[in-house]
C-alpha cells in the first residue's frame, strides 16, 4: 500500500499564495504518478494537477493552469502543489492521490488513482 498525508491547507485572502505538501510512505516505488484533486462544497471531486514519477511531465486542469505548479522531491517522497493568485472558487478540500497506472501525460481521471490521502482544507476569502 501507499499512505498519503496532505498538509499546508489554511485560510488565505484572494490573490495570495499557498503551498500544499503530500508525504508518501509505504510502497512508494510502485506509484507511477501523483496527483492533486479537490472537492468544493456541493460539487464533485475534480482534477487539479498531476506529475509523473520522474517529475518531468505534468498535467493541469484548465482552471488552474498558469496559477498552480505541481512538483515533487523523490528523495523525500513528497509532492507539492504551489498555488498562486488564489480565488474564492479555489476553496475546497484538496486531496493527494497516487496512481499505479502509467500514463504520459499523467492521468486526469480519478479512476486511475489507487491511493488517496484524507485531504486538507483550503479556504480563500473574497
């Protein structure tokens, strides 16, 4: 198994920045991609960003492209989501996920992700 723990969520003002972290443990060698998803109140879980195991290829949702950056430090088994120019519509619980499926670019489908963290709340005030 792969265990994922998100951290770094909080309350920020519109236009500010925040960085989320996802620490992975367990059979981390088996994951081919790491992704971030989010679930806003009253809405379905949606894809945010993903990165391949080697960190060279990324995918982004159109809604965050140019504002969010996903990165990883393989030596620390940690994935980051740097969020800039935050908007109230970015308010959601953010989940880290690990995929065993090999896709290039990395998959945007939640069905391709096998392990999930418990989430961290991000709230952007207007």
